[in-house]
C-alpha cells in the first residue's frame, strides 16, 4: 500500500508540471555508487527527485534574475512564506533539520526503558525527567540557588540570610571562593579562565592554559560607556532585579550592583578584541608556574592550581600558557584597589547569571526578557525543547551514540566519504595550480591536504558501551534535583578535561569529536581533521536518493568549506601534524595576505540586505575564505564525478540544467529568516557572514557560476572585480 501511495503522489505531482520533458524517466540507483549515464536531457522521476524538485520550486522566486540576486532567486519564496514563532529567533534548514533530529531522540528518551540498554540511558532519562518536573522547580523556588550561595560564604547584597556576616567582610577571600566554584561544579571563568588544551606548538602534549575573564555582559554592548549604553543598562537592570528576586532591598541592590558592574567594566577594559584573539603568536606565552608571580604577585598561584589539579599538581618548573599577560597584571592590580565587597557581589552575581535558567518560571521569564533585546525572541521555548537542549549540551556523547545506533544509515556514510575524497582531490589540484606559491610551501601545503583526517558520521568508540560507561561511571543523576544534576555534570566534565593534562594526546581522540547528533560540520586545526556528523547527512544537505549535483552543491560545499579551513588565515598557521608554526615562504606569505585583503575589503563593503549593517571583513575573513574555496572545490569535484560516471538526469518541473541546480542546492541550505535583533547581534559578534552573503559573495567571485547562468559582466553576480585565493 505504501509504495502505491508513493506512486500516486508522484503521478499527481508530475501531472501538474507543465514544463516536463517528454523524455523517458531514468532512476538513480541508491547506494550502488553507479549512476545511469544519459545525454543530460532525461528527467528523473524517482520519489527522491520529485521531492527535491518540489522543495526547490517552493523555495524559489522566479521573478528575480539569478544574475541580480541569486539568494533571492533561490530562497525568496521560502523567506517570504516563513513566520518566525514567538519562541524562536530565526529559521533555517539547519534549525529545522536539527529540531527533527532532536524530536527523534527525545522520543527515545521519553519512552519506557528497553531491555539491554546501557546504564547511561537511564541517567539521561533521570536528567530529562528532573528538568521536566516544573512543579518541583516551582516548589523549590530560590532555595537551590541560595543553598549554593551559602556554601560559597554568602552574598553581601543579601546579608546574613545568605550566610554573609560582618566577619565575612573581613575574611572574604576571592581565591578561596573561586576554588569553591570549581568544587561545586560552577563555571570558574568569572575572573579568569583555566583549562587544559593541546599545546599549540606540540600537539602531542596537553598543557594548562590561563585565559582572561569571560564577561557576563553581552559583547554586543559597549562597556566603556557604562549604563549610558542601552545594552549595559539592560544588563545592570537584570543584576538589580535578580538581587531583589532573592530578597534584597531594591535601593541597596541598585547601589551595590552598580559597584559590581563597575568592577566588571574595569575587567572589560583589559580583555582582548576579537581581532587580537585571532593572533595566536601573541596569545602563546609559555612560562613556568614559578614565573606566574612575576605578572600577578597578589595571586597565590600554587594554592589555586593545586586546588584545580588535585590529582595532578604542577611543580614550580612545570609550564603553562598565559594568553594575555597584560590582563593578569591589571587584574592583579584591581585585587588591591577594588573593595572586597564589590568583588564578592560581582562573583555571587555571576553565580546567579549562570544558574537562573535552572530555576522557576519567574526567573526564566526575566532572562527571556533580557535576551529578547539581542534575539527578538519574546517567549521561552516549550519546556521539552529546553530540557532536551540542556541534555544535548551536557551529555552529547551518549546522546550521539543513541542517534548513531538507532537512525544513521551506514551506506550514507560511505557515499559521503566518497564525496570527501572527490573534494579533497580538487583541493589538492588547486594547491598545485595556484601561481602565487613557491614550490617548498606548495609541497608542504599538499602534504597537509593529503594528511587531513576525515571522520564521517561518528567515531566508532561511540558504539562501544563499555567506553561510554567508563567515561560517565562516577556520575549520579536524580529525577528530583535538576539544579544539582547540572552542577554534577559540569564538575565531571571539567574533571575529565583536567585528567588529560598528564596524558599524551591521542590524535583524532573520540572525546574531541563525539558530535554525531549535530547538524553542522567542523575542522580542527590541531588534529588537522574534518568532522561531518551523522546528523547533517540528511534532508536538504544530503540524501542517497537525490542526484549528486544536489548533494555536491549542498553537503559538498560544506565539506569543501571545512577542508579549506585548513588553509584560511587561521588554519594555515598549523602544519600537517597540527602544530602551530610558520611553514610559509616569505613571498608566498605576502601573496596570501594580499589576496586575503581583497576578501577583507570586499566583504567589509557588503551591506546586509534589508539593513544598514556592514559586515566586519576582518572578523569574518576565515569563514569567507572557507566559503569561497569550498564552493569552488565542490563544483569542480562534481564536474570530475560527471567525467567518470556520466551526466545525471534533470529534475522535473525545473528549466534548469544540472550545473545550475548544483548552485541552487548550495543556496538552499542557507535560506534563512531572522529577527532584526538577532541579525544585528550576529553581525557584531559572529565570525560568519550573514546567510545571504554566504550565497552571493562566493558565487559572485566564481567565474564558473556566471558562466553557468550566462551573467553579463558587471551584473551584481558577475562583478568585474573578484576575489580569489584557493
């Protein structure tokens, strides 16, 4: 019956398409790796082709000339037909597919326990149930948060009811308090950050990294203006309201929270700009633990690091990385100059900020109102979505294992790997062809490209229940204590990270790449690897029953994007083994910078359609290089595929050839509708260009695009001045 229904749907759809050729239909075998060779005029009438054609037709705005605005041509009707729900800040295929994937996994979490399920699944159910128990959250009120504040020694703002006494004012020690943050599972980067990372210049080893503070206020605001900046003012109001909700007097809260805000603004003065944070050489300051007192003598480094590394204490000659020594010098000075009460108030405020969303509805409504200033989202998401998002955020590896076991099709993995091979070959060919590289640098670049490790789907360790159970063996999660469950997971995760310090780094370690249930893709410069999760190998991005021109255009461009990251302004600073070193000849380095500057200026002159916002060409440089290179590699890879397998049939109802459909497929993955507030925020802080420009920018730079659509020189999609690097 099901097959009959499919046939009837196909026939009904085809009957409505006036422009279908009378040529005979030809099917696309799924999974065999072989394709039917045609003269290029056949029409594919398989369910996969019909569905793809229908989606493309619904998205397109045929009233727009593709040579004027290819984004509107490919996505115009989609954008115009979308209505963003009140509980969302944007819509896109990435969002839609991720939600569908999450719903499938949520069903597995909500169902009754199954025979032979590993224990971690029950722990995930307990966590999810504790989050969904909103009655208990309301009954508990502020007590979970107040209990943590009391354990930390109290909050000056709240006085004795929180455990803060007159003696506390004399005995308060910010370092002791920060140590307790770590013990309780709270985020500790409220004053400065400490973590364990691969050594940039020797990826075989892990090393301690000390980083500047992560601010509580949005980077969208200008802290130097204080509360004259509307974003900073909204942040201050949130601080005051939160203190009052916990029992503080409003007038007293306004005064003391202003002192706390002033302290955070002082910290902000000494943090790095986004541009300087991309300068890896300036952030690689290696020194012995005993030398830390030279930059910050008022900090007891031995005590603090011993508390962090309980089982792996550092010796005086052990080395650490300090990303911003000037920050620590200024922070050290502030410790002497700023009143302890202001520091204590600030630290307790940061506890509230990171945990308020774990409390009752009144807290969630207040934080939603604050976040709406940046996102435009006026309502909180449905509770089940919130709880599943938290589950995915904190327990992604076992959740990804559940997805891999229940939903991922292995033949999709193999076909995607074949696509990666085609695209990587084109990257190598481009490296051989460019005329601005010296031969020694070219050889090193080709060796690096050849060495890129590809993980498609998921690491095999995710399917090994023993490995997953060992990783989470010490974790206890209760169905009745959501607040503590979150802190327990955060503490375990940080403990596991710190354990790596004395371990040799295992290249392509599964713990670094566990994201099977993610609709995204990644490049790791220190692994020199790309990761194409199982979650993105579906729907508009990839499907085994679609023609390959659609797959190469969609997931192929994304694969090319990730591969090109190895040779963008950041990735090029790492060699084939993932070590940060300069392997570029001087003249070739200069040539790269000249071509990169073209992208900086080009994108810096782009205005986000429908706004007066300008793109930051410096901050988005790496992603723009990857977008442009990825599109070129994928298109050339598809052409190479056709030369070996033959031309595929066209889609029904579309007067577009296969190469034109390749570009439409690329554009369709970036169809996006976004609230103006969110667009403004992302333009200010995101390292990616807006979705529209991720289509029109790379395609207007690619001569093959203008040739495919016969765009006259000088039209918006075929400008006379183009940028090209790879």
